[in-house]
C-alpha cells in the first residue's frame, strides 16, 4: 500500500509500510477535499509538493521522531502526537523523515483559486509544522466525523469552514499586537443581508453572495457581520433555518423530512442533528410537545 499523499508529486522511500485506503470526498467541484486515513511505517523519507494547500491534523497515534524542512526555510524536529497540526501552502516542497510512525490523520486539501475567491491572499498563508490550534482542530475533526457518520454536508458549510480555517491560519504568522476592532455593518446593509437570507433559506447560501450584497470583501464582511449579530454568517443562517422550522413544526401539518427540505437542510438527519444541537431537543420531540389548539 502506498504512503503517497492524495495530491501532488514527489519521492517516497519507506520500509514497513501499512496504509489504509483514504476515505476522501470533494466539495465545490473538488476545490476542497477531505482526506482521512491511517499511515504506518518503520521509517520513511518524503519529498513532496502539491498544487493545493494542505492542512493536516494528527488524530490518533504518532511518531517516535519527525523531521521536516519546507522550502529550506521552515523546519521542525520532534514527534507527531494527537492534536498536531501542520499547514503547507501550495507548491511548497516538503522534505520529511518519519521514524516508527503509526498514526491516523485528517487532511483538508484546498485549491488556491478557491482561497482567492474567499478574499484571502495566498501569499499571506504561512507554513505551519506540528503546531497546536484547538479551534481549527475541533472544526476539522467535527467535519470529518459528520462526513463519516453519513451527514450530507452542504457546500455552504464547507465554504464557511474553509474560510474560517484559512483566515485563522493567515492570522497566526502576523505580528502579535492588539486585535483590530472591526466596525459593524450599517443598519441598511444588515437589513439587506438578512432579507436575502430570509428569502433564500431553502437555497445553498454562500459567503460570497452575502459579501457581494454588502459590497465588501469576504473576510471584512464576515468580521463585521459577526460584530453586528454576534454570530458568524453560517451560524446565523442555521439559526434562522431552525427558527423557521419551529414555526412550521408548531403548525403540525408537515412531515419532518418536508420541514427539512423547506428550511434548506440537505437531509432529514442533518436537520435533526442541527435542531437538537441548537435547541436541545429533536424536531419530532419539539412537534409532539406543541400543545393542541
């Protein structure tokens, strides 16, 4: 079984290899690809580069020793352990040596053109090697676990998650200083955005669409929207969908699957899981609890 990463080209010399086939899937015309696998070897020397950015999270296991050098500039010597997070920008050559590796990792491959569409300059993305970021790790783990559980993850969710991860990575390498305070959206702009969301709850609403309505770059819009509402755009959309679903459920005239479709959820399971997470009760239990008129 090959240890080759999902994308790119290079050279791998390894002994004692065991690698499970990747469990992978792409979204947004394969501009974002989720890859999950087990990777085991006694020793491996790897020289690799890929046309896409890659974010790698070690989920289980680790290595006895890891040595990595990227583009002759960023280097790491230590061990892989659960929670270790690396980000290698597109076309950066990675030279690595791994000893006694037995680990499970989740990787997110991101097309640089898609990064630009999100309003992020590729040149602002640093190389990170075996660092820690609890927020990124939790988001990537939840994404993989939802997919593995059969949840139908919609494009809007993937776009928002990818934007969050990339913005956070871009911020990590900047000078440490007092965070800039971002202003709120004007009342008129916020109403336009909220009216669009209300009118298109059943559709797959993208971050780019909302930013275009506000006539702002994607990253600026996302920050100002959260400053205005207290919620990130995708979280706000989910909240509005659940509120609309509550109105329909109270009427008691529509099956749960139809409510899910009417409120923009890609499946009944996605709807039920989101509803329970936000309200602490399943849609079916909520409907049963509504008093009869």
